[in-house]
C-alpha cells in the first residue's frame, strides 16, 4: 500500500519523531523511505544576496548532509531502505515538487520544525504540504 514514504526533515525533534514513525510503518509494510532535507535559501523567497551572488552549492551540500546526519543520529534504520536527498529552495515548495516528480505513496512529517522564520509568518510547511500534496500525509506530533 505505502511502498515509498517521503520524510521531510529539518533535523528538529519533531522531524526525528516523524522519521521514527515512518520507520515503524515501513517495517510493518516493507516500505522504503526517502529522507529529504530542503536547504532554505534566500533565493527561495525571490531575494538575491547581491549582483550574481548566490548560496554556493558546496554550502548547500554541507548543510544538507549535516541535517540528514543529525536526523538519522541514534535512530535504528536496520532492514529498511533509506535514501537521503537534499535540495535548495523553499521547503514547502520543494517538498511538493518532489512529490510531483517521484512516486510517493505517503508523506510522514513533523507538525512543527525549526523553519526559516520564527513564528511562521508564511504558514507552516506541514500545513502547506498537507493542503496540496497528491498523496496521503501523516503529521506526527
């Protein structure tokens, strides 16, 4: 039923709990997991850092790898296929884009993360994904 599960992460406690929940589902159903971290960049909101200056891909790779490693630290993923991905951009937009491009059957994500803007002026990432996803979404508290 849920062969491939997307688990977006910002390395928060909520995201780690979502991963643990997704792993439980995956163990029961024989699913695979794609763990995704979106490195928030100023360009995601239409800003540039100056004439031709952008966040270097090397930094995006470093931040992405660190967030993915922090999410996985101390969590048992034995016998579960876990693919890790990191992308630059706006988290909600990139998660939805990933859902459109992949063959995901379920999204499992935390109800509250760190987010790029405290207080979430733009609305929560989980709420945006929940309202626009093309597959079931499980929000974990």
